[in-house]
C-alpha cells in the first residue's frame, strides 16, 4: 500500500476522531483527510448529519490549529458541501461497507486531487467570498451527483 491509501478502517476513524477532538496534527489535515472524515461520518455516524456537523467541526479545528476562518481564508462552505455530496455518491456507488475501501476508491477517482472542484467552478467563483461563506452553485458544469 502506498502512503495515500488506507489499509484499515481504524486509520479513517483516527482522522475523524482527531478532527472532532482537535488533536489531528495540522500537517495531517489534507485533502485525503477531509474526504476520510466525511466518509467516516456518513458511514459510521449518519445521525450526526454531516452537512451540519462538518462545517462547525472544521471551523473549530481550524481555530485550534491557528487557522483563522475569515472571508478570505480558512473554512470554505462550498467546497465542504460539494465534498460531502461527492463522498455520499461514492458511498452509494461503492460495494463496500468499509470506510477505508470507499476512501481508497474515491481517492483513486477524479476527486483524488484537491483541484477537483475547478472542473465545476471557475477559480473566480470558487474562491469568492460568497462561495467561502455559503453554498454557490457551480458555474462551469453541474455536479454529477
């Protein structure tokens, strides 16, 4: 296994726990970790309602690691909600009930790079203050899920 694939659900759970407990090292909060946390919540804690819990958890985590949530930096609502939609679609399409396997499939897909939203949003729209603060519909192509 390479460093970007997960070999067990415990690895995915550790990322989610670290995010919630604000103990995840800042360097570990990567594109891969964002999807791992979303998939773990959607699959293992669906009662938490990811669209409500992840935004406030990410904001709190950012603050705990010294990242300010401002109009120009930190938490990004449109990317977070799009990522949750993408994760939910991969869970539905994947024939596994193991989060680590779903994460590996997702990261092996076209969503595996952090620039994936730029296929759907122009840079100007995606990185606008409006998109950082609230959901903004894609301006290039509709999301496939």
